[in-house]
């Protein structure tokens, strides 16, 4: 595992349905934890209930000065499976910019409208609305959904955005240059 000399964000893989257990356990051990959640309506035959669910099932973030002692303390927390790593070796810390993207997503989670100009692999930028500043890469296109891949985690995220709010990253750079 790669150990840094400053506090950084790392991705944890946790047991299914154990996000709350891990959050409480790490918080008790004085770690800074980010477990982004959203409110979902559960409709049953006899009742409706609002549930708090994690945005990224099985993953959460921890900010720490990672050294062998902290690494072991994190792994000893009930529900933690591992600190995420890649097949080629240790995964570097998550950049602060990606954590800000995750925090933006936490405020607004849902479906996203996809215009016909978008293609898989395009870098996108949200230019207005509650997700202003969010950057990601299009992972998959559906009829009216745009699946945006956030680098910090190994899955895609769907977000609610009006068609006029999303812009290709290369178009945003072009506008910046031409407006000077």
C-alpha cells in the first residue's frame, strides 16, 4: 500500500449493507468519513416510507494520514473489506476535486437527460444548476439517461440534469478561449 505524508482521501470497499456500521466504527476511531447518501421513497402495499440509501453501495471514503498503524485500524473496523487498490499496485489517494464531485452528487442524485450530441468517453461539464462544476466521463448512454463515471470510485453515477445544463468539456474549453 502507498503511504502518503499528508492527510488524503481513500476509497474503502465495505460489506453489503454495512455502510452505516463502518461509518459509526470509523467515526468512533476519530477518522473523517464520507458516506454519500440519498433519500428514496419505498412504496409498500400498506405504507410509504422514506429511506436513506448510500449512493455507492459497498464503497465509502475515509480521510486520513495513511500509515501502517492507521491502515490496520481501518481494516480492523467491522464491515471494512479493504482499502481500494488496483491490480497493478496500490491506488493513489483520491484527489480533492473528485471528493468535491461526490459531495455535489450527494446533494442531487437521480436520472439525467442525454442529448444526441453525447458519445461514450466524452468528458462532460455541468454549466448551471445545483451540480455546477461537476466533471465526469460518459460511461454509457441510454434513451434518456447519461451515465457519468466519476474517477474516484469504480462505478457510474446517474444524475438529474436539464439538457441545457450539460456541456461537453471540450466545448467549455473552446468557449473559454474564444471569450477572451
